[in-house]
C-alpha cells in the first residue's frame, strides 16, 4: 500500500465522486479508478458502493477512513519536519481553541510567537462539539496542537499538559428564590432551568458527571457555545448555571452562590498528538504557551 492509494481513497471519500476526486488531485478519472481498484484488491474489500451520483463508503471504507487520515497526516508531519530542519522554523501551525481561554492571553501569546517566528503561518479552529471535537481533530491530523478541557485520563493517542484549574461557580438570576440562602445543593436546583454549554465541552462534562454521581436529572433549556456570555443569559432570568470562576460577572447582582457538598473544577490543558515525530514548530509553540502562562499568572 502506497501513500498515493490512501490519497486517492481520501479524496473520493471527501469529494463524493471519482470525477471530483480526480479534479482535486489533478488525475484523470481512469487513474483514480485504477488506483482505487488496486487498493481494494490489496485490502480484499470493496471500499465504496457506487450510486448514480455518488461513491458511498462501505463498512470497510468507513473503517479505513480515520486510519487513512492519520497515516497521511503523519507523512505530512514527517515531510514538514525535514523542511523545518533544513530551512529553520517555518510552515503551517494549526491550533485548536476553546471559547474560554482565561487566564491565558491568547492574542498576546500569538503576537509574541509570530514576532519571533514570522515564517510560521498560524491558523485557528474551534469545533461545535468543543473539546471532544478538538481531540478528534488532533488525533486525525487536522490540528497540530489544541487547547482542551478534558476530565479524567487523557484520551488515547494524546498527551495533555494541564495549564490551569479553576473552580466552577454557581450563578442564579437576581430574583431566584434561593438567592439569599448561604448555600445551595444540586438536589435543590435539579428542578430549575439550566443554561450550559453543548455536549463535548469540558465544563458541561464536569456538571453532567456531578449530577450523574448524585443520581439527579436536570433540564438544560439553553445551550450556549460561548461560555463567557452565559452570565448575561442568567441575569436575564433564563436559568441557573455553573461557569468557570475566571469568567467576569459584569452585573453586580450575579454574586456567585456557594454550592453545598460539591467542589467542581474546570481545567484547561494543552494537547498534542502522540507520535514518533514531532515538528519543531509544535515543540516551540508548546514552550511559548508555558512562557505566556507564567507571565499571565505572575
């Protein structure tokens, strides 16, 4: 099996037709077809089912897809590592980010990094399923490094460096019936309307796990990807929420309430994919993040 076999397979899977795959790779359709036949013969399985309009992945094709992406990403990483060794620190750097980056000053970090390494082209991506999507993109080679919030052991194939860990604070609408009591339990709030991040976000996972441990159910009536904007929705009376303590509460009536019997924390980590080769630009960026965090917390 050669890399060009996987490149053709991936192009067909992503473009949907052999013609479109050929246009993307600048190959004639007969070349795409013969390469696909050779790969299917070597694997002993059909990878696509042809319809009138599309090439649809078979079960075997779906199983090969993430492996093909990982293999091609590793090959691209190896090529880039050689280029960097020959020409200095240059080339692309794909960074995955979350909506909540406090206490790290990401614009300042990127400004310092780019001023030191102007030949590096940085791109930034976020995913609608939060840290789950970031980790998936990292392991599939779409990202070089990602800021994530993961609970428990690191996902397979990923190295995680914790950068910060802050408590989650409970905020309630100003006129909430329990707003004046010293502390509140999860059980007392289980029947409330909740505002939270979508599934896959680290802060959402922490709260979901706390309710599961307590054998409680809650109703999430509003999901907001931008965690920093949740306090405004709480202030508008749309529900209660648990948010990282680093998020500013602009309304003085949103005094954090103590959560009885629970100490919940949100963490931010820097994640990189495991592998035999790590591009120098990734290692240098990791060092820049650690330097910036030291400045932010000093």
